[in-house]
C-alpha cells in the first residue's frame, strides 16, 4: 500500500470535483481532485529528480500554504519520509531535530529558520514548479513500513521523533463516524494553518480520502471573519482548536444554513464553551482526544455525543482500557492510566532510534498514554489529568524540562520551574518560576531567543525557593495549586 495513494484514490472517481479551496475574502484558490493528484505526483517526480531516494528523510520547513500538504503527500507517494515541523521553531530547536533525523534534504520557505546541518536546501519556489512535472508512480510499501515522522516533546525535555507507518491512514477511517460524521458530500472548513498536523489530517487528508471538499481560510482571514467565508462557501462542518471557537463566539454573526456541527481537538473542550456554541448555532461541538503517537482515538460524534464532563467514547474499532499500576484492566469508575492496544493500526512504530524509550511506553500489549482517566457506567471516558507534567500551549504539548533548560541557561535565573496554570474556564498558560536575581525582561528575552513562540511562558513569578517533593524533585502540583489564576 501507499498512504498517499489511499488518500487520493476517491478523487479519481470525480476528478473535476472540488477537493480544496483556499478562501480569501475576495477570491478563492480552487483545486480539483485532478489538480491535487497531478500536483502531488508531479512533486514526487521533482523530489526524486532533485536527488532524494526512497527511504531518505525530507525535513519540511514550509509556511502556511498549499505547498505543505502537496509536498508531504508527494514525498510519501515517492517513498520518501517527510518530517513536518512547525515554522515557529528557532534555529537552535530545529537544529536539534535535524541532528536526530539526519535529513537527506530540507525544503524551506523564505524567512523560516533553518538548522545548522549540511543537508542541501530545496526552495519552496522549486517545489511549486514540480507540480507540473510528469506524474510519478506510487511507491508500494508494506503496511508496517515507515511513512512519515512527527515530533513530540518527552518529559525529559528533548524532542522525540515519532515514527508512523503507512497503515496509520487506515486508523483514520475510525474517525469518520466515530468523530466527524463525515460524508462525501461534506464541505469541511478547518480554521487552522496548513502546516499544523490537526489541519493536515482532519482538515485535508480525511476529506480527500472520502472524496469530500476541504476549505481552508487564507492567511489574511481573521477568526472573526471565518463565519462570513464559511457561510459564503457552504461549509457543513467547522473544525478548529477550542480557542478559535471562543473567539468566534465573541463576534457578531448568525448561523448559516447547512452547518451541521463543529469539531475540536488540541486542548480540552470547556463545557461552557460547548453550551455557548449550542445556544448560538443550534449545533453541537464534538471533541476528540489523541496524541502524536496515536492521533485521536476517543471522541464524541453526531451519532453519540459526549456526555458532559467526559472526552467521549472510544472510536469504533479502537481497543481502549484503563489500567492499574500492574497493567490490569479496571472496571468502570476506577481511575487508572489510559491505554491503547498494540493492535491499533494508528499506533506508532516507535521513537526513532530509541528502543528503550519505546519499550518504556508499553505494558504488555498496551501503550500507556500517560493520561489518567476512568470509564463511566455508560462507557464514556472521563479524563483526570496527565500522569506526567506535560503542558498544553494552544494545542501543542510542551515539556516543562525544555522550557526550564532554556531559561536556566541564563546565569542569573537561579532555579527554574515551568508549569501550566489555569487562568479561566478552559484556558491555561505556561508560567515560569525562578529564584535568582534575573529580571522578567531578561527572562523574556532568553525565552524569545531559545524557544518557539508557543513554548514561551506568558507568566513570570519570582519565588525565594521552589517547592520540592520528599525525594527532592520540583513539586509542580504544589506550584499549580498555589498560583492558579482561575480561583474565585
């Protein structure tokens, strides 16, 4: 099989049908399924002609434009392994990633930080020209062969390369009715950027796999203008992070005919936000829970909305369990660690060149997500927080250690701790605590130099000493409890 071939197959039945439209306020860039397929396979040809070979890794440093999904699928079509990365990463951060994956080539837009790495750089302008080249054939692979790599941060603070197989695309089919309620007639508008994996999967590849239409706002469209273009272009499903829906509700607009529901992921859906959306639109918001290692696997859906206070239900075909410390499955109402069975086709192959790290995430045949949860009597999953101290910044998982290491490199910072602090219903920020004589301005400048924008603390709180556990570790729970901003 080939993941890219699977995504593009449905479009061959209706080659002239609209596959994607990039929506501006005055015009739209329209892509038929035929144009999309030609661009992907032409790009596959161009990448091979540029000297890449099947199995080699392509580091993607692309901005918010159609080149991102076309290059991603073009690489997979050719058997090349794409590694998409956030354009917000600094030179130091992307250099760490390049050192891990050792790319054979880098494709980059102007103005996006490049790594300190000897791999040749292919410009985005050349990639655009590849779309018109003769189409390549799809490189065939086994379902368990490596297709792409994405990055997540571990509790150690070091980025980890998450390896996914071609079979991962088969697991996405479980979302179509288990989360989306997606049909071939839908027009799904995703309010995220092209180069966000949430957009890439939910907003683009899944509609294309179904032969449906993907709608993406242009860069100059503000969140408050999304209802205007959504109604103008007949969006039936709206997908975004919860923060976007929150901003939408602050704007003045009326629901449009044909809107069926909204989809949210990336951070917890505040029940108050869901209720406000229901009151404004008469439609529901359906949340999905997932992670880099397994995409989404728990969600509410039009056919089975999540009960209040829960993340939803395991998607059809998923095998999910709540385990105790010994790896035994727990009955409903008993809290434990949320786990996904090894047989799930969406589960990752492992962390690149880290067999011990990979093995540590498994208990027998169960992958341990690190999230604490319990099952309700009706079979829904209620999450109880993370078993580790990972933070969530606008949908991105951020390691405290990575933030702490960046700030601690400032000699006057003293001891440093980073935690996620709730600041309101469904909203939280990264906060930094420090014990040294450094000023807030010096710490902010240090963060801006060494960390991507989404990883930079929004709150800086000086302390005379950091709270510690009996074993001497930083007590982040004590910091959260003492300094949370959403107390009445």
